[in-house]
C-alpha cells in the first residue's frame, strides 16, 4: 500500500476514534466487573473462591478489598461523592450471605439429587444465579448504575438464569435446574418460592413508555411454578400457596391456593399402523 493510502486510512481511523471517544462515557470494563463479582462471591462462599483463605484475618482482608474494588469500579459512574459506597456494600454483605445460604438450603431441601449444601453452593447454577443476584440487587439499591446490570449478565452467561438486578426476591428461593429462567426488573417474589427451568416472569408490553412502572408480576409466598410457564404483567399476582403448571401462559391474577394448568392431548399408537397427514404438521 502506498503512502497516500496509508495516510487516508490513518485519517479515517483517527476520525472514527474521535467520534467514538466523543460519544462515550465513563464505563467499567466487563473484565473488571467479573473480577469484582468473583471476589465478592468467593469471599462469601469458600466453595467458590479461586484460592482458599488462610485464616479469618486473610478472609476479612479479602472482603474489605472486594468492597474497595466495588467503590473503585462504581466511582466514575455515580456522579457524586462515592466514599461511602464501600462501607454501604460492606453493611449489606451479611444479609446477602444469610439470604444466599437460605437459597442454598431451599435448593438442597427441594432437589432429591442434591447431596449436600457444599455441592449446591459449588455446582448448582440456580445458587450461583441467586448469589450473584443478591449482590447485584444490593448494588442496585445503592443507586449504582451499570455495574449491577453487568453483574447480572455475568450470572446469566454462567448459569443460564437472567434476573434483572432490580427484581425483589424474598427468602429461600429454590431454582431447580434454572436454564432459561427470566425474571424482569419489577417482579416481586415472596418467600419459599420454587421455580423450574424456562419460567418467565415478564411484561405484557415492552414499550419504552412503560419504563418506571410496575411491569412484571408479583408471586406470593410458597408458590411453585413449573417448567416453561410464562407469567406476564405488572397487575398479575399469583396468590400464596398456588401451583402454576408447566407451559402455562398466564396474564391474569389467581387467588391464593390455586392450581393453574393447561390441558393437552396426545395420541399413542403402534408404529406399524402407519401415518396420516396430521403427523407431519409442524
């Protein structure tokens, strides 16, 4: 390539670089947020730590370092004095730890395949999703932008569970399997709820005009929602002690103690009986 072409390419590159930088804002690297999230989760749960802590003093230092790291990542984003963010997060961590342990106990009690609490914490995607969510929700409550959402996306990529950090979730949530679960920003989930894979707690409309409103459902205490059920709408409430069956599509409230299910039909016949046109309808 001659000098003229090289000069023109550099001009285009510099022009694009100027435009990108002019339109950008202070933004944490996903790598830094992932490192921060791993530090926090690993500090709270030794089963998920990259390296085991030597003693109490070592673990305490890691916890404080993780909180300081949170403040450093959040500082360019908050647009205000951020000196209290580390201490505010630190004050929230005991509650995050206890609630996450309750989630793990709920999974252990609710899954016949789970053999120990250590196994649940170390290997179950539902636990990882909830531990990350409770951390992200704590950051969300501190009015830190972007960082909670990046933490939620990290949990999503690792567990298959997509929970908006704004979602309000009560105690002892059991997520069984978890893959494909979606929980929207304004969803409210009570205590002792159990969700199976593929459940969606979503909105009836994705209109931007609905931002800031209650768009996602409310799930009462001790509700069980089976695989691939979809519950939509901010006015939709599933009453306490209800069961929502698999593949149900629900956009209206049900009272406490309800059983919601869909009926479906299927045929079983011998293979040598042949086929008809309906067998090939897709």
